């Protein structure tokens, strides 16, 4: 059974006087109930734009997104809370209102689903925080604690799909795997799907049932986590597995690859990865390997 289905999704960004940027350029992906899918790739590859489109925050240019069989369309904040999709953002300092007590912010979600039986403090307990934190303000907490509060707030609306958009990249190392595992446990125990977006494959490996690897707006490899980890088949996936996290926590450096991710406003022809690929062949410059689960001419189309 499929909860979320993304089919050949294209999302373009347009601004006056500038070239059109195809941030997502034909990506397909599914998430089932109780399934954890990790979406990985370098900064600027289109992961966050894909997440925003799933939440109805960015309009779809081509392709489709369906959630529970219904098409996802751009929505205002109030209606978005009712869709069953909740997002946990990267920056736990910006995502909470500094002037409101955290219990009041969690109560907003409970009201959305008319849940009068659950108290905000109950949800704080579920994310491993003391009940009395409900009466405090965000500035009284560490980054890891704030991200737990953001997760509690997301859970209050009883989502059937939880999306984490780099939810651990602003946290210190000790909090990263704790928060990632917490999101997994809470999603799975409630039967919700989790789309967990990260540049860090090593953390995704800990929690995801399947991994999808994104490069320049496309999913280039998707498969069971253990299989991808043991036998990465796309040259980009292999490079990511050997990648070194940047000290600023904002991305990864696939050390063996030349150059950066190309400008999505002017992507290379043929295989989008060919200028950086150590295994590039003549046909890669001409023909786009537009198929899955491994988008590479070195692998069979299935
Ligand atoms: Fe490399 Fe060619 Fe495969 Fe692209 S299609 S990843 S350039 S070998």
C-alpha cells in the first residue's frame, strides 16, 4: 500500500530577469504507511524543494504527487494542517515562535484535530522531555530540545506522513542520532510514513527502510537501505558513501568527485552526473538514463 506517491515530479523556480531553475527535474518516489524513506544528496540537489512540494508549499510544474490517493495541491497554512502531512524543519531556532510558550504551540496542533484528550505535556513526554517544559519559552532550550519540541508539535496534528527536512543538521553530533531515531520510532509506532531528508547517509542508514539518492533534481538510485549500503550501484551513490561531512554541518563533500553540483538552471545534457562521473562513457554525454531504480547506463533498466 502506498501513502505518498511522487510521479515524474518537476518543480521550477521562476524569478524576473533570471533563468528558470528546475529544482526538481522528473523525480519519482513512494512512501508507505509505517515506512521510513531516507532522501539523501548534496546541498542544492532539490531535496528540500521536493519536500516543500509534497507539503503543498511549492507549486508543481509537471508530474504529480498523491497522498492517500488524493492529489496534493498548494494550500494555505490552516488547510495544510488538516492534510495529514507535517514537516519538521532544519532550524529548530527559527521554526518555533519565540514569544509563545511551547505548550501553547503544541496545543495549536491538538486543536486542529479536535483532540481534547491529549495534553501538550503528554506529547513532550513522548519526545523524551519533562512535562513541566510546556510552560517555558523556546529560548530556554538547547537545539536538540527545541527539535524535540518541534517534533511534538508536528505529532499533535496526528500526521500520517511526517517529513523531516534536514531535521538534524543544525544539532550537535550527540543529538543527531537521538533525534533521528526518535522520529523513526514515533512514526513507525503510529503507523505514519516518514520521509527523512538528510545530506548524511550514515544517519539515514540507521533509521531508513529504503534510501533514495538525489542528484541535480533527479532520483538516481533507490533501494533497500541494507542493499544500497552494501552494494551501491550508481557512481554518485558510491561517492556519497565515502563523503566527508562539511565542518559547518550543511552538506557533504564527495571527496573523490571533481567540481560541485552543476547549476540547476543550466544542467549538463545526457546524464546529469557525467561531468563528475569517474566512469563516464561517450553515450553518457548524449543520452539521459531516465529510468530506475539505478539511473545509469552501466545498469540494466528494470
Ligand atoms: Fe556515470 Fe554514465 Fe552512469 Fe551517468 S550514465 S552515472 S555518466 S556511467
